[in-house]
C-alpha cells in the first residue's frame, strides 16, 4: 500500500514536471512547428487538387493545428485536435462532418500525413497538405505527436512562471539597467503577493548582456537554453539589434518590452512593444513640423552617431521625409566636437545620446545658427538644461506619454512601486515602459488561462485592443501589429523657465511606409 502511494506520488511529480523530449521527439517537434527535417534536407508538401509542391517551411503542421495541437477554426477550415489519446481512442472517431472512422495507428497516421486519407480511407479536407516525408521524418513526427499533449513550454510549471531579461549592470546603460530591474522586481513582487497568475508565482532571472554582441548573444542563449525562461520581459540590449527577433522566432520565445526606443524596430510575431519606437516618435515630430512649422523646403539635417541601430533609424527617417515632400534632406554622422557640421539647416533631427545633443546645440549656437531641433525625449531628456537658451521653444521632443495620460489608479500604482523600490523619476520612459510591459504580460497570461502556453500568450496579446495601462494612451495590438502605440505626444521646452508645453497630443500614425 505504502509503495503504491509512493509510486503514485512519483508518477504525479513526473507528470507535473514533464519528461524532456527524446532526440526523435525533439526532431519531430521541429518538423511539426517549422516544417524542417532533422536531416537538413528540404521537406515538400502537395497542396490542393493539383498537388502543387511547396516547401513545408511555409505551411508546417502548427500553422493550422496550433503549437498545442488543439486546432482552431480559421477561414472556414476546422483542423482537428491532434491529442494522441483522442486519435487512438478505441471508440472510433467522428469528424465535424459526421463521418466516422476507426482509431488511428502509427501506420494510418502516416497515410493521413502523406496521402491525405483517414483510417477509414476517406479523403481529408483539401486544405490538408500532403507531406513528402522520409521514413525517419515520419517516425520523428509520430513520436512527437504522442508527446504533444504533455509537451509543456519551458519556464511554465503548475506553480511557477519563469521570466527572463537582459539588463546591463555596467557601461553606458548601467543606470537604465538598474532602473528597469527595480521596476520589474517591484511589479513581480506585487503580482506574487496578490496570489500570482492562475496560482503561479512569477520569478525573474536577470543576466547582464555584457559589452558587445558576442557576450549579448551568449547571455541570450543562456536564458533560452539553460535557464529555459518562458518569456522575455523589457530587455535592454541594443547590441543585438534585429538579431534578437530572429533568435526569438527560432526558439518560439515571446518578448514584451519597449525595445525600439533605442533604435531598430524588432519585427517579429513573438515581439510585443508597449511604447512607440524611435521611428514612430520621429515620424510624429516630422508630421508636426510639416503641418505646424512649415519647414518642408529645408534644408534638413539628420544627425546620428555611427552605430548600426541609430544609422538605420536615421536612414528610415530620411526616406520617410523624402517620401513626404521634404526637400534638401541630409544625413550626417555626428559623434564628437571634431566632426564636420554642415550649417544652414532649418531643421535638425537628432538621434543619439543626451551629451551629444547639447554639444550639437552649442556648436550651432556658436556659429549663429538656431534651427528647430527635434529628438526623442528618452534620448536627450537628461541633457536639456545644457542646451543654450537661444533654442527656447525651438526644441521639440517626442514623448510616448504625458502626465495627462495618467489615471488616478495608474499614478498611485507607479508611485507605490517607486516608493517600494526606492526609485525617483529618473529614466521615466523606461520605468513606464517596463511597468506597462509587466501589465501586458499579466493580462496576456490571465487571458491565456490556467492551461497557458507561449502560443496562447501570443494569441491573447494579439487580441488586446484599447488596453488601459493607466500611464499611457490606450494600447492595441493585432495581426501584423506589434507596436502598441503608433505615435507620440510632441512637447516644446521653454529653456529659461524649464517649462514644458504640449503642442501636439498623441495621434496614431494611420499608415507608415
């Protein structure tokens, strides 16, 4: 009796933790989710009555049946649930159309996958591709389907949710890293004290991305492969640029955070950004300048540091200006006081760090030049008091949010968090970005339900519309839309009085090339 009880407890423990996948099951998982063979050889699939051949990578099983195999109706097609216990039920099966057939076996499953026929030899829906698989690929796929129902995503257990992030503790962004870490820890403590999410307590692993791309890639791999985090939250790792999105796509790891504040937009189904990126903020400034300051005739200068992300942001801005009738637009690398500085510009868009902004303004002022200056607030806010007073009300900054966006509840929550974590108002944009990212994660996991998965989290976030953080304009996502806010407030500065004036409230940018 006692031994039976011990065996039962052991079995429950193994079930809760889920055994790791075997090499064959892991290969089958990749085939199921990505349409890729373990051999490295391309897999093809026949589509429709004509049997048109397409790469399986463009239509893997998970596209229709879902990463969890539950199959969700889409476009009039209702893919069946691939739970192995259901497929192999001795009581037979019944399709949505009422057709019955025997239980599946390994052999009849192979026929369904490769020939499009069920165990009763009925033709499957024409939307079902017919995959051209080797015997080994079919064995791997079958092995994985037998484990699909209990293949729980990494970082998720019955009583915990493991999150990860990359935040610098040394170097130029160390202060920002410490601030974001404090916000995330405070948010997690608050959630856990309230009972967690569906009974799961949250825990957070923070790794330093190090000084360069190689160290950042190593830290990211450690989070994904060794720590096996469920999702990433508000990382600050500009060294990876767009490579971060590619790596997350490969691993299927969701990320929520204000990444594009630093430069490059992270285009990926896995990535959700709470705040507008640098590109959206610059476009908001450009639209205001064109309609209210009437500066299209130029000349216009875009000054940026010689860094890949900032260079790409500058090139994207130049293209947008030129596509929208701005004339005499010039790009200029600007890093130090010795860099060449073309004079005579009517408007100057600045990308880079705050120290460079005041130096640029000082050199223009010394040369007798007082053009309009445009910048994102999070890049230059700490340097505004060093800008010559002659630029008063000629400096225009983009803000993702302003105090009037804050609700009473939102202000109270942020104030309590700051007090708890001993934070002031420093790096306010990053504070609100991290806070909002945690709110989005919490809401997404709540909607994903107790039987959550990475795929369900992505689907839940994709369905969020007009989500109120209490600190920003309403955030919305959707299919193909991963930027929660697509515009920015425009604020000008009275430098002698150190007062800020809102000149253009947040307005979503309807369409951006």
